[in-house]
């Protein structure tokens, strides 16, 4: 049997509230007010049991008028005691008098109903219980026990006075009085036990389900929710019983139900854990509107059966951060696209006037329309042509880098002898190396053979690497171009004995418009697009790039490409552009193919 049922609890609470109203308002102490209220409740209810006991004891012995007068006197005395408490008469005096009168009345009734052999003998213990119930102290309990002993001790002398001629009649119906009283005593004891249990629970540490900031849910094998923790009231603003059965699933956003069911299936099949991010429809702050809120769900296989234990945590802050990150990434992507389009447009527009500048300056430098009057005019025309050529190379590099980043750089793989590309690069850069002077050497291993790649791109890679090596190698140094086969890949490199690069600067190499700054590099102009263009072309060929360098020990740039060529050669390759943008400096990774 449970400690208390809702109906009995409400009934007892209602009676206690009514008795509380009869307590004088001036009595402030809560202990005294409770004791007075319990006394009032006892003396108000006592006549109903006293009437029953008296009826069984006097049946057939007294006339109806005498019985009615006695019962009215009993009720009047009891209710007078309640009235005296209400008008604030001394509580100790009233309680003592009530206990004495109750013991006297119980002794008379018990003697008239059969003495110690009567079932009403059990009702005498009401004196003990009521004394403890009212006083809630050892002293009150002793007083009640003394009153009960006095009742039992008085039975022998009272038996000759109450029934001198005929023995008292003992009837089984007399058990109704102690049984009815026992039910009321049990109801009140349940209230006491319930209050004690509530107090103990309040003093104990909260359980794990209450301490964690999450809702715990138990899901049966058929997918129905069988248990929900009380945290649902706080996190979901919903009564837990509303989520039982299919209530939880019905509140999940339609777009998140597949992820939820997949995680539930994984947990049922014995996986260590499964998780999902879901949105639940919960009431708004005003209690009327409804909105979806993000939660993180973790599922675990229960120890018994195929039940699943679920933890649901608030994931609103993380979801907001993810949304902000996605928005920032989208904005950055838009800005990158806008930048690339701007660079491509500007580069294209610059090439048109540059072609005219280069053409006319070349005509003037060759004196096609007559000699100059002053030799300096020819010198100036040559400087104009040289500056225009440099500017055109910069514009072309910008345009190529923009095409690579946007995924529109066209490559046309074809088989060709790698040695031919190296020879062409050596021929172009030999003059620049000899002017400095720097030794430019070629060391190709036997069996290099052919490679399937874009010839123009490979030549551009070699020219950019050799140009950088010659530029940053002091006079008297050396630059070497080497290559060898490594299985199905061709590995070639450009090494120099130049100034070298520190480890911190290596991290930034390969990024557009990035150039290492030191006392030596300040002597040379440059845009920092050379290595960036090389890196992009290598990625388009599904190759890798590695840089080994140290200050004062020179630099070696190694390129590795597949001999059979890249798998995807579409001119508008978005994956190649994405891979190029995500690559860090130093080592290139293989490009994802469509």
C-alpha cells in the first residue's frame, strides 16, 4: 500500500485546513498552532465514534430518551472544548480535562459493553494514539498510556455498578467502532509518513537525472517513449507525460526525423553510442506560441533488452554558432569570388593598352620611322618596352592565379618528353643566370622519358622556379634542375645555393601576393605570385609540392606529378579550385577529381 493516495490526502488536508480556522489568530508559533489544530480536529470527530460505542454499550439497557440525552451531552462537551480553544482558553487545562473525561467515558462504555472481553477494548488504545497525535511528544504519549491503563484498571469495580444483575452483552458488531477508527488513524499516519518521506527527499542530494542539465528518456524496442525525466518541464516547458508514446517523435522537425531514426537504429543494433542534432517544437515563452529549438541527442543501448537510453541537451547556442559560421563562410566565399572576378576583369582590361604600349615602344626602339635625334630617346623607348613587358607578365600571372582559384584555368594534357621542357627552360633562363653570374645546371636521371601533362603549364612551373632561384641566389652561386622517375610518378626539383627561407616564412609561401621579406629580397621587385601560380598548376595536375630550405643553406622545391596525367581535365574544375584554396603553404595535396 502506498503512503498516501490523492483522495485521502486531499480529504485529510481539507479537514486540517478547517480545523486551522478555529485556532486563535493571535497564536503565532507554528508548533503551537499545529497542536491546537490537531486537538480541535480530535474533539470535533470524537463524538461520532463515541456515539457508536455508546449505542452498542447501552442497547437494551436504557430507554431512547436517556440515550439521546447522553449522546447530546457527549457532543456538547466535545464541541465545547473546541470552542474554548477557539476563544484562547488555556490549552493545557482544556487538554487535561478532555483526557480525563475521555478516559472516564471509555471506562463506562467498556464496562457496559462487556469489559476486557469486549471488542471495544481495542478502541481504548485511541486514548494513547490521540494523546500522541495531539502532543507529538514523549510526555503526551505517557499521559495517553496512563489514561488507557486507568480505563483497564477500572473495569472490575465498574462491572458491578454498571451491570449488577445481568452480564454485559458482547456482540461482534462492536468491532465496527475500532475498525472505523483504525481507518482514520491509518489515513493520518500516512500523512505523517508522506511528510516525513518528502522531508527526507528534500534533504537528500538530488539524483543524477536532476543534477545533469539534460532530459533523460527511455525508449522501448518498438520506438515508443516509456519514461521521461522531470527536467522536461524546465528544458522543454512541457509536462513529461506529453512526451510518452509517440509524443516526442511527433514534436521532432520533419527534416530531422530521418537523422533521429537512424541514430535510434544504430543504438538498438548494439553500437556504443549514437547521436543526432534535432529540432523540437516546444511552447514559446508566452506559453501560447510554439517554435522549434535545437537539441543534441545522445543514445545508448540499455543493459537489458533492446531499450535505448537517451540524453537530450540544449544545443541552441551551438546551432547558432554553426549558423553564424556557415553565414561567415558563405560571405567569405562570396567575397573571394568577387575578388577573383575583379582581378580577372582588371587584368583583362590592362592587357589591351599594354599590347599597344609594347608594340609602339618596340617600333620606336627599332627606329622603324627614322632615327632619333637624341640617343637617350632610344634608351627611353627601350625602358618603356622593358617596363611594359614586366607589367604584362604580372598581369598574366594575376589572371592565371584568378583562373586557378575560380576553377576556370584550362589544361590540355598531352604526352611529351620532359627533357624538352627542361631544355626550353634552360635556354630561356641561361642569359639571366649568366648576367648575375649564377651557374645553371641540368641533372636528369636516365629513363625520365615522357609525361602526360599540359606542356605550357609544366614549362611555366619550371620557368617560375628557376627564375626565383636565380633571383635569390647571390653571384657565384648555382642553380640546378633535376628529375627522376619514381614508379608511376615523375619527381623533379629546382635547387639553389641562395639565401634560404626560415621555417616561419615557409608556412606563408605559396599564398597569392605573399613574399618573404628580408634585407636581401628587398633588392628585388616581385608580386609573390610565382610560387602561388606553381602551386595551383601542380594541384591541377594532381601533384604535390614540397619546399625544403633553411637560412643560408639554399632552397629546394620538389614537384611530384603522375606520369599518366590527371584524371579530370575539365577546363572549369570547381573541385580543383576548392582544393587549391584549401591547401596550406609548403606541401600541395592531390586534387579531388569529379
